[in-house]
C-alpha cells in the first residue's frame, strides 16, 4: 500500500502544512473569493469537444498535446482522441481499455500514453493505430516526452526510462533515490537532442545523457529540513523551464533557482515553495506558490516585478502565456487572465464547473484547456 501522502493532492498537503484542518473544521482555509474588476479583454470559444469522461477530479497531470495540425487528449479510462486544431472535428478515437495516468505526449508522428500499471503505448498520430507497447517499473503520472529518437517517461518510484521511439525497446533507465514520503506527482522531463533534464522527489535536478543514460551533472535545488517527514518533503514536481539559455526550476518547500546548464552554475536562487511548472515572458519568470500566490520575477536578477495574491488556495494550474497576458486555471473551473506588465486582471472566464487541474497549453496564440469532466476547448483572448 502506498504511503498516504502519495495519494494526497498537493494543494491539500500544502494546506495541512500551513496549519489548516485537512478534514474540515473551523480552521479550514477556504478558497479566496473572486474579486470584481473591469474586464479589458474578452474570451472567445473557437470550438469545444468531449474527451470521454475526462481525467476526473482526483489529483492528476493530464494535459492535451498540441501537434502541427491536431490536438491529442485522453481521459482516465483509456480513450485517446485526435482533433483538428482549426475546427475541433474529431479525426480518430481509440479505446485502450485500461486506466491511463500520465496524459498524452506527442512528437514526430508518435502519440504516447501510459497506464497506471506502467504500460507505455505508442500510437500513429495520423490514424491512431497502435505502434508498440512497452512496460516500465511503475505508474507514469506526468506526460511522456518525445524527441526524434526517444520516448522518455518518468515514473512515480524515481526512475526515468528512455524507449526507442520507433520500436519501443528500452534503451536505458536512470534510478534516483527518493524519500519514503513525497507529493503525488512527478516532474515531466525536458528532452533535448543530447540530454534529458528532470527533477526528482529528493530535491535534485539532474541532466541525463541521452546516449548512455548516465548523469551528466546534478544540482540540489532543495535540502530536506525539519523534524517531521512532512516538513522534509522537497519534491520537484514542476517541469524545468529553458528560457534564454538558462534553466529555471522550483521545488516544494525549497527554492526557485536559475542556473547555467553548461556548468552547471547557479545564477540566482530564492526561497520559494511550489509544485507547479513555470512560465516565461516579457523577461519575467512566472511562478505559482504552494498557497497559490502568483509571482513575476525578473529572469536575470530574481527581482520581484509584481505579485498577484487574489487567488489564494483556489487550486491553480501551472501558468501559461498568451499574447501579453498570463493565464491560470483553478480547481473551481475558472480561467484567470492577468497583464504580464503588472499582474492586474484583464479577463475571467467560467470554463467548467467540474474544475481545471490540467495545465493550459498555448500554441499560436490559441489557448487549449481540458476540464476534469473532459471538455476540451480552443479559446482566444481579444
């Protein structure tokens, strides 16, 4: 049986560590009430489609994958769908008859999903035909990553495995020692042609050689401190961000760090607790704290540019940049749009009452959002 902390939503854990009652009561922290503002922009829906029964309301890292002309998405029950990016027309649908856990990855004509029991399945992106199956050590909860040669998956037990993109043959596995207790979730690796960059539940960021599977370097982003096991959780669950030749990464109960990947050499670091991925734009790094405060930091110096505290404990997604705005979804189903310049709200959209746990995706100034009930929409901001 997994330790209880493995199956807790990270937001609930953050609230527990902050002193509120996990099981309710007079000290329970409620999500911040929405503030009124004069909308400066309007959200338009280009199309909407249904993806099975959706990922569900348990903590998950499902997100759609955006291809050159198609959008790929999956539900938790094993349905994989392909939609035309322009019209939203369903192009194909495959039922795999297994519970999926890590969302969908895409690249070089290959769509990849993974099951709760560690089975990795590759499909042809044009037809949905199955190409191969392979098994890894444990559950994959983050999106598989694909480059020209590899499919890279990170499993919940601390392993990273590279599979041949064409055949599914296992090429190498990198093992990381992880603590007994950690947040539910893992970092999704960043796969470049030469190296795979990923974070682990032990607070380390590691670059892995794609040819050999050996570590090229490692950097400790967070050090486990405190008396209890809960206080010592330092997971890196957000995907590392490459921006202007610098790697940015954050950890839970740890730091937000900027480093030169060729040393590696730390450029700057600040105390910051987060389990979300980062976004970048206008020379800023955008980060969501564990209690859902949004920070904009100067990418070069870490100086604070602005903060937006009005969405405390609303269960925010990772941020995404669309045009000159920043967008986040929340667990109550709203999308919030803020100015990249100073963080003030410019628009809000009530997307789906089932909630949004999947990170929004932006390609060519179009926002793609998947709700917990499986509503997939393409939206623009005007």
